[in-house]
C-alpha cells in the first residue's frame, strides 16, 4: 500500500493515556502520538535517531538535560542514546516523530512494508 489515513491505522496504548499509530518502510518510520493531558513519558533513551514535531498542544520536553516548553510547530532533534522525556500540561497533545532506523517495537501492522 502507498496511502494511509492516520485515523484508520492500528493503535496501541504505549503508556496510560498515550496512544501510538505508525507507518514505515524498510529504513524509515513515522509515528503519531495522541497524548492526554497530565501524562508524561519518563526519561529514556534508545539507539534510534528521532525527530519530534509538535502538531497540537504544548508540552515540556527534556533532551540531554535541556528542557524546553514546546508549542505547536516546535521541533526536537534527538540523537541516538540521548536521554529524553516529556511532560504534557492541561491540554491534549498531538505529535509526530520520524525515526531511523525503524523501531521494531512500534510496528503495529506487518503488512505495510
């Protein structure tokens, strides 16, 4: 398949109040996160490159010890193995992330490739 609708992709609750959807090809992945107010993604790191784009809402994001209050349109670039975390305030957040290489744990539909 070449075309998808985000709302029709399979979803998975990765943490309470944090829903994930994804699309991918052999070497690249894009994920879509719907995050409810007051939720947080605890500090973590992974071997993947990640670029996060905040589409809707606002959140505090910490990358490599530096915290920013992110608003709609802001972008965070996260190199491999750099610790990062997210805290969402009183409004829901919609964010999308680009990944290289593909995160196997975020593949929800094996038919895509």
